[in-house]
């Protein structure tokens, strides 16, 4: 196809002038938009005269949960590299992974295959038995008196002009997130946030939560008028996902939601990027679960740097290549053992891992059977209530009933920190409570079945 151009060239000249004019207008509009964004950013900076405080928490222990402590250490590195001083960052993690006998690189944790060490230099504010829901809430609300003699004693000393950032990674279940030996319930977390608001302990508060059913911590509960914005790895009724299996370490190095925002913060200009942009990037990359947002979503138009540090990062690392090998977090022990069987170089090792896999599958069957039997006993075999063992999203209208049942199950049947598959089944207790089954009846059934 030939383009017809008059011999005098006037037509061609007219077209070219029009194209140049369009380009100039487009450039002018782009520059105007950039100027507007820059001016908006400067106005926001001028209105922000406080400090940035942060709490980062890994709630699990055990080498197979490597990823949670790696995520948390990476979060610390992001905050530190962007200029937040150590005295304004509190780190809570069990700290049993980096120097575990199973770790082939003692004293080193990585959050991506062939990635950099994220463990070096991380403060040990609260480790081991000090990583509890109670201590976390005391740290968050600035209760320094309660933390005297515990760990570093460091708490968030934030005030009305400050921004607070919270990151948490571990297991979860409807209405709770797990710590090494106990659980934090949604009512307790939201009450602590309300207390902070009433005491003017922040200007804006942002929470990022990595856990299964993490959306249930805020769904229909987090207020929209107290300057709090939260994002979660999953909606109220689904798993979050682990990723980055490492053949040398024989475990998963990260969680999909977490590495998505962490790697974004490593590589993007977070002094300009908005929280909403980071949420969208994380949502797009987390294609295995539904990344959610709650609370005051207008805060998402603020700059990421206002919560993760405004200083340009000194890191010059090239972006790490994307790897998608995601598995549901509850199934990580199964997948690790299956991979160990595949990688085993001797018959004895292969047999050993097969036996461990069979034991893991058997304990899961026992947990499921136990919960179903408790439900049958609690409802006295009422066939009309059989759906209570299948509906996975309880409304949790009676949190006290649910909390009591979960704690009784943990004490009498399976310790949830040792048998984490139990977190996948305790939704049934929420359903029993929602159905109006008396908590005494549920707890009696638990004791009878698990005697």
C-alpha cells in the first residue's frame, strides 16, 4: 500500500505539523500531570512533620516455616534501607531458623533463590517465648511499663503526628492470626487499634498481614474513620500461598503476597509510589489468592515512603527474576516432604521421607475426624446441622464462644503450634457458635472426644 503525497508536499507538511502539535500537547499534559503529582507530594510532605514507627512480626517457629522469618527480616531491611532508624523499628521473631541445624547456610536467611542475605543486622528485640500476642499489643500501643525486663523493652512511642507501619507474617484461621504458642484474635487487635486512636498514638496507621484467612481480621470490623488502612494476603475464607522452593535449603523461602510488596519496595521509588499503586502491584503478582484492603482506603493515596521510609534505598540490586511455584500455606509440609522424596539420593532417605509424609497425612485425617466428631457430638447428631463442618466462613458473631472452643481444642486435642493443620479445621467451632450451640456443650464435647 502506497501513501499518496501531492507533488507540492503541502499535504505531507500539514500531516507532519499536526503530528508534531499532538506530540507537543501530549508532552505538555504529561509534564503538567507530573508537576501536579510533585506538588501534591510536596504538600503532603509539608503536612507530615512526625516520625515513622514500625513493628515487623514473624509469628511462627520451626524450620519448615523458614519463609515467615525470611519475610520479616526482609521487611526490616526495606525499612532500614529507606532510612528508618533502629530505635523506631521493633522486630519480633522466634529466631530459630537462621542457626537451625537444618539450615545449610548458618546465620544466613534469604527471601528469594540466590537472593541476598536478609538476616544480617536484624535487631533481636523479642525472640523465643517473648513473641506473644500480649507483647505484640503492648509494643504496638506503647505500653513500655508492661515490657520492662522483657526482650529489648522497646515499644512504639508514637504520637499524633506520626505514621505507624505494621507487618505480620504467619499462619491464620477465621478471626485469628497465630503466634508461636498462642493466637491473636481479631477483636483484641481491633480494640488495640481503637485504643491507639483514642490516645492519639498515630496520624495514620497502615497494616500489611500475611496469613491464611487474613481478611477475617478486619472484614466488617475495621472502622473507616480512624485513619487506618490495612491490606491482607487473602480474603476471609481462603489460604495464602508460599513460594520460592529452594533445593539447597529444602524449604520455601517466601510467601507470595509478602515477596510481591517487598520486592516492589526494593525496586520502586517508594518516595513517589502510592500505597494504592503498591497494593495494585501486589494484587497483580499475587495471582493465587485475593489480596484485600480494609479501613480508610483514602490513605492508599499516600506515599509508600511515608510508612516504609522516605530515603532513597542505597541498594543497587538488579530486580530478581519472577518464579511462580506457589503452594497453599497449609500444604507446605506436604510439598516439602514430596520434594525431599524427589531430591533424595539414597534409598534410605527416600524411605524416611515417605514415612514422614504418611505420618503427616495420617495426622491430618485424625484432626479432621476429631473435629467432625466433636461437631456431631455437640449437635447430638442433628442431620440438619451437618453443613457446619463444610461452611468455611463463619460469621463469628459470638467471639467469646469461638475463642473458648479453640483454646479448649488446643489444650485437650491438638496443640495448634505443633499441629498447624488444626487451623484449617477450627472454622467448625465458629459455625457451632454461630448456630447457637452453647459454649459449655461444645467444650464438653471437645473434652469427651479428646479424653
